[in-house]
């Protein structure tokens, strides 16, 4: 086993047990595991009980402390529909119900405004915005949708988007890839193989996420590179067998290996074909995502 594989697998096991090795986990840009902590009371005790229906599953907040938790709580409530469009959000009431300071509420609402979930205007106050205004490519919103009532739509849309992004990225990467990055991509396949043999699903998924992120980054297209976070989010919240990447098995590993081989030989068509084979969809969504074509 390579040093990189051993380090990554050790880090994954440490994370799974809640004990991170010194500096290990910070080396990899993975999202945090879904949090379960909640801010203040679980219900808003006002006259409208709808405001108290906190999200069904806490998605991983990228913030820290009370601020991050409040962003998560309010974001989930908006995305799930518990706080409908044009619903006013009164900072004083939020602070009282969740037992946080006015500063925490204000900063949390600013984060939600940047995501397109709320708007704040003079003489109108802060209100929930309609879905058409949301930044649906924001990783937090992707997670909140994936764990809420829209989870089936979210998984399907992410799968469709990956079919648009990743085959193209694979073809471009075969012509633009740097040797050091291609080596790193190959290392991820090695790690996935070791993890699969040991039944280590966490390490497999982390190496898989980095594989796909690196592939997009090496494609030489900066606009595609900005979409790498979407692919990572899709892998983290898939929640079921949507693509071959969700099933750690010999077939999935072989397709990853074929992509690496195609990158090494500069064969863009082969890399694209292997990626399409990897992204074979689950029967539930075959009606919207075509089966891969043989080349």
C-alpha cells in the first residue's frame, strides 16, 4: 500500500471514530459529516407552529458555532418549505426563539441572503425569496434539498448535471493534464482499490470525491473548474445508487482505472467514453439520462 493510501485510510478511520489524526483531515477538502446539533429550542413557540418544524435531517453546515448552526437551521426550514416564499423573518423573534444574539442573527441572515434564500429591504424587512431566486448550485443548498422533501428531484438534477459536466471534463483532461495531477488521480484509484478490499466505504467515497474534483480541475477550463464543488456535493449527498460511483465494486473501480489509462495516453474519446460508462444511471432516472453509448 502506498504512503498516501495509508495516510488517507487512517484519516478516514479517525474521522469515523471522531478522533482525527494531527493535521490529517485538513489535507483533504471534504465536507464535514452531517451535524446533529441544534440551536436553542426545536420549536418556535409563537402562534404559528409551522415556524418550528426544523429540517428533517441536519446537513453539514460549513459555518462554525452558533452562527453556522443557525444558518443551517433557517436554511433547511426555507428549502424544505417550512418557511414559504415571502414569509417575513423578524430578527428579534429569531433571536428569542433560538436563544442567540442579535449579531448572530444578523450575520446568519446575511449568509442566507448571499445564497439567494432571503432578501432584506428598507421598510419591508427580511423575507423568504422564491425558489427561482435561490443559488441552486450552492453546496449548502444542494445538501439541504437532498435531505428534504425535494430529495428525489435534487438527486435526479445532480445526476443530469454530472452527465453534462464530467464526460466533457474527462475528454479535456486527456489533452491538458499535468503529470503531477494525473499521478494524483491515479493515486485516488489505488486508494479506492485498497479501501474496497478492506470494506472501508468512507475512505472509498473520499478518494472518489477527490478523483472527480481533480479531473475537473485538470481539464484546463476555469468555468468547469468552478463547478467541481457541485460534483463533490453530488457524491456526498447522493443517498442511493444513482450512479456507478455510489456502488464501491469492481466494475466502478475498473471504469475509474480506464479513465486514468486514457489520461495517460492522451485519448480524450476513450476518457469520455469511460466516464459515461461510470455514470451509468439507476433505472429510476433512465428516462431522463440516456444510457452511455459505445464508442
